[in-house]
C-alpha cells in the first residue's frame, strides 16, 4: 500500500531520519523528519499554472507548532491553536529565507511549504529539523528548486563550537547561531551572541556549513529514490528587448540613479520607465511589440545592472558615497517629556523614534510555548508605517517583516541587558520608523540602546548596528557599508551586524544569489566592524552610558523578602489584604512563592507606606523600639495606638506623660500622631506601650538618655 523511502544518518551524536511515501501522499512533496524524538512533517504543493500578472516568486512558507507535540493543551479560552505565535512566524521566515533564492528565475506558480511539528522531545529544537524537512520536500516535489539546502545550529561553549546543542545546553552557550546553505556556499545566518569577535562569528558560520554537508547528502540520496520528474519551465528570451531598452534609455537611467535624494531619484526613474513603456508597449495599440509585464520585468533587471555597473566600475554609489562611508548621523535623547526614556536616531534618510517604558512584574509577557509557559521581561516592538516611505497603505496587526525586524533588534540588545534580579523591571521598547531608506532594523538597534540608557537602564555597553550590501559579478565584487534601500533591492546581500565596541551581539545575513564565500564574509565582517565603531562614536555625542537615575515618571521598585509562612497573611483571604494595600497606597505589589516582594511606585511616599504595611504584617514589633503611631481609641484608663501596620497597643494612663494625668483627653485625642516605645507584652500577650519615655518632638528615648547621663556622671565621679 505504501511505497516508503527513508534515509538516516548520525548527525551531531543523534539519529536524523528522513522518510517519504507514507504520510501526505497527495502533496507534490512530503517528508517526515525525525531528530531524537522530535518529529516534523513538511509538505510542498505548487499550482499547476503560473499566476498571471506578477513579476515575483509567489512562495509561502508556514511553520506550525501543535500543542499535542509536547503533550500540552493550548492555553486561552478556545483551547486550540489560533493565529501564529511570534516564534512560529520567526521560524517560517527561517525556512523561507534560504530556499527563496534557489528557485529558478521566472517561476511564477503559487508554491506553498507547510511544516508541522508533530512531536517535540523538549531536547532538540524543531526549527532546524523544520528547515531540513522543507528542503527535502522541495527537492522531491519536482518544482524548479536548485537545492537542496542544509541547516544547523551552532553554539559556543567553553570556547568550542557545538553542533546542534540541546535546549538545556543553550543557557551555557555564548552563541546561538543558525546557518543554512548549499554544498558550496552560505545562504542565510541568524544569531545572537555575547560580544564575540568577528573571527569567532565567521568560524561559527563555516563550522555550521561544514557540518550540514552530510544532511545535504542524505536529501540527495532520498531524492534519487523518490523525487518527482522536474516540471518544465519555459522562460522568454529577453536579450533583444534588453539591448533595445539599453540603447534607448541607458544615459537617462544612469543620470536618474545619480540623483542622491531618494524621492527625487524615484521620480526620475519613474519618468524613464514611463518612456520605456510608452515606446515598447504603447497604449491603444492592439498588438504592442511587447506585453507591459515583460517590459516592466526587463526594465527592473536593467535598473539593477545600471546600479551594479556604476559601483563596480567607479566605486561610487547612488548617493555619491564610496563603499565604506556611513551616512551622516544625528542622535537625540530625552525628546518625549512623559516617556521613561526616548531617542530619535537619524542616519541619512532613515529615522527611528524609539521609546522605552519600565514596568513591574504584572507587566511581564506570558508566552505559551511547546516546552511550557514562561515569562518574558524584555519586549521590543517594531512598527513600519507606510508614511515612512512616502506611501499610503493599510494599517493592521504586525506582519512577518515587523516581527522579524523587531526580533533582530531584540537579539542585538538582549545580551547587554542587566540581569533581572539586579534590575527587576519589565522593559518594553517600541521603535516607530518615521523615515526609511536603508536598514531601519539597525536604526532600531541604535535608537533602542540610546532610549534604554536615557531611561536609566544600566546597559553593559552601548550597542549599534550596521547593514552591509554586496555587488557580485563573476570574480568582481564590492562590499557596501550602510546600504540604501535601492542597494538592498538591487544588490545580492543583506548583511546586518550589531554589537558593542568589544564584539558582535547579533548577525543576520540573507543572500539573493547562490551563496557567498568565506572570503567575502570575512571582508563584510571587517568592514562592518569599522562602520559599527564609527556609529558608536556618533551615538556617544548624545549619551555614552545609562543615566544615574531613572526618569522622573518611571516607577521605582524596591525588593525585599518576607518569611514564606507569612505570604498568606500578606495576601489575605481571597486577596483581600493585598488589594487593600494597593488601593490605599497606589503602589504595585508582586509577591513570589519564595517570599520575594517587589513594590513599585512613581511616588516615594506611597512606596514607603506599602513597604511598611507589608513588613508590619510579615514581621513582629521589637521590644525597646520606638514607633510612630496614631491614637485610634481613647478610654478612661488609657489610649489605644495603632503603631505597627495593623497592630494596636495600649498606652496606660500612667504611661501618657512624665506627670500625673487626671484625664486621658488632657494629653491625647483620637487621630493624634504620637511616638511610643514598646515596653513588652503582658501575661495575656497584650501590647504595652509608653509615651512618657519618648520625646514627642524628636522621638528620642528619654530612658536611654537618662541612663547615658547617669553613666557619664559615675565615670566623671570615679575619675575625680
């Protein structure tokens, strides 16, 4: 019934199995991949006919994690998987980015890759397995995919590279790097690092590339047994049209791409394009020489060639810079008066308004993941409104691009944050991109670093980022620092490096061609370091380290401990006590199971009142100590004083004053603020207080003062 094919190999000390022919047999390609006890299903389906009227590859990659894979029922009201989580979106991008460049030019059939996690052993992260399974399914599908690719995770533990470290090893690693590529070159890198050198980062990339070669071999072996016949792809011959177009507008197009300002340049290019369309596909002509879509496609290719030729031939870029120069930078901080921390980072025609907000434990994000629910205390959200590029557009929930760019900036900053027990705040950063012509994610990194320092967050060191580009034609290439948007679209590489003056904290690379070599990557990393240090210097003109104090409107947090057996008393039945404390003081309170208490408030008096209240419940007053209290009830025989949280004690009429008192009301009345000394407890455990031994003005202990004076007199008499 089943025509099953499988291959297996030992990979990084664990068995990797690829199997096809048993599940999802109606898909063009379907592979079940297993690593340890983690298992995923990858399927590929491509439409039978190309999509009309488009000039791009209609590829969609989706990754889904099912709760049953880890024996969990999803959280939420409906108890089923809903919209993709942030992690599912990020892994979908991980799959998409290395496979997209390997489709044959001109493939226009809708192609969908779906990867589903069927089992998660809580040891082997299924994201690498998903990339491998998707590569295998594409290779079997018959689509014009020029793969396969391999992928691997690389850790750096005890100064050694580790292939596919398990989840429990990752906290010890100084590096979390995912690399994907072919037999010959690297296509994609995604990483977070703890200030590692460029040499270590390059070594990690090449280590991963070497060690996923057996996986590529296994996929090829499976394809030899089970791959479908390749689908035919007929491409139009555009050579004659391109030559004619070049003869018509080469000079004008070169002039248009010499305009340094983005909006003016776009107008000039559009004017040239309109001329080309009018010439080769004129309106009103029943059978124009060429279809509009073909003309537009060839013109786009010609744009790329003009830009690339100019750079390789002259070393001069669109805006007149050489390949190493970074655009002018302006850094400003503290620009929003009510924000806890804010920064405006402008680099050329790219600008990010970044705002930092400090919160408490109740602001932590609960993340429902396959390994279990956990709390996240650092949030970074990136927004890219259409006005930032001078366009109109639909506004809605963040898309894959926003989530991916935000996570890249998150990875760059995360290693530089203080430990949570040292700085017990929930931190949220929002980056609003207000202008874009170049890397807005790297502008976000720079702006985030400045905004956090402006808020008083003690970053270990300032962090900056830079985007690098590549023009590669045969053996000639140019690595570009701080690329423009056009250089990104028309170039071969988007290589983003973030870090401090000491080393790299994040590296992301995407390649639009068949891959780049170790030599080119080394040049890009060296040039990126030079640019990063320059940007850090420019940022330092605004702020070089965190402010000594938190912002005026930021909450202050005090952390202390109470006995575990007192937690119930502080919370009260049904939370009655803690709700009362919060309502009356206005402070935010978080009590953890180990007795750690965090009290937060922007008002110092409110915080002090809440702390004293909690401590009064969780501890006992000490005999001999002096307390400030309030008279709550007056009797003939004395006054009851509330002096220690909810605790009251009696000041007997004989202890009201150092003289004989006829009536209690002659000395105190209800509501009076008084200072009392705890004398002790009677035989029934009732509290005994005294006012007469305390100076009501200064709070000085008169008994102790008298004893000290008497001692001094005795010493003086003995000396004589």
